[in-house]
C-alpha cells in the first residue's frame, strides 16, 4: 500500500481523487493550499504527490519546486490548460507527469499506477554502479555524481540517464525512450515531454549540445549516450 498526497483547493476534486486512489488500495493525505502541501510532503514523505497547478498562496509550480529541492518523490501535476506552457513549466520545476483537467479518472489512475510501479521497481533493483568519464550513477542508492559532486536529478531524469547509460552508443528514438523509460501503459506521453526532460538533464550534466560530453543528439532520430571510445581522437588520446 502506497501513500498518495492529493493537493487541490477544490474539495470536490480532492474527494473524487481520494475515492479512486483509496479504491486502488492506497492511503491518502490531502492539502488545500500550497503551504500545507509542502509541509505535508516533507513531513509525511508520501510515495506520490498529485498536485494541482492553480492553488491559493503558493501555486503548484512553486510547490513542486520546493518539494523537489528536498525529495525525489514522483509528482503528477494537474493543469486546467491544454497547451504546452503549463506542462513545460511543470516539467522544468521537477514534475514527472501531468494530466489535463477535466481528466478521465481511468487515465489518471493509469498514470498513478505507472508512477508507483516504477518507484517500487526502482527500490527493488540491485544493480552495479554505472560509470563513464567522471560520471557515476548508483541505481540502488539513487545517486548521481559528476567529477565527485552530487547531482540532484528528478526520478524521471534519473531513469532517463540510466536507460541511456545501460546501452552506450545505441540511438534511442523518442518513442523508444517513452517505451523504455515512461512505460507502454502510460497514455498520452508526447515527444515534447522527452525533449524537456532531456534538456534539463543535459544542463545538470553540463553538456554542451554542440560538443556533448555525455548525451549526443542524432538529428531527426533521437539521443544516445556517448561511449568513451567516441570521445577519443584517432591517436587514441582523450579528446
């Protein structure tokens, strides 16, 4: 049984969310404003946060930013606007997924299950540390270090990096990454989601898109993790 924090200023929406989440066998906590949401998330340490964008006081973006600064808990944002702006801002501040209001309860629960399942699987894996050119990724401790310094990645960014590092040199299309990282059963994920997460991940890695150290772009196709051999010049010395 997981604990899910439900954050929305509309009591009817909170009650609807509570009914569906508890029907799935999970425990719920709720908050009607941003300040309470941040306090509850950091004190109770839920397994997932469902977070509305439009909140009194702190809005959902600021709430997500504050939670993400102290926790890697998955965050699913709810937005009333169907355009890309809210979605992109939400991803930039650390959200893992989003659902547009009015939402289908069936779709919402599919996304909640997918996020909880990935969190559970991430906790169960026992894998060797991945290393490349000063980058160390520990799948078990969910830690990333670059040249000795710890990097703060969101859960999605972490899965994205591991997915690429496990197959260095392989070119992943955006659809490949959606399938491998976000799951076949998570409806509605678009290419833009991958691009936003990839851009944030590259910035945290200090990658220059024109001369990348870790993640390369293959035009019109997708992305790949650059094997160390590709970072060397013909003489065999490091480039």
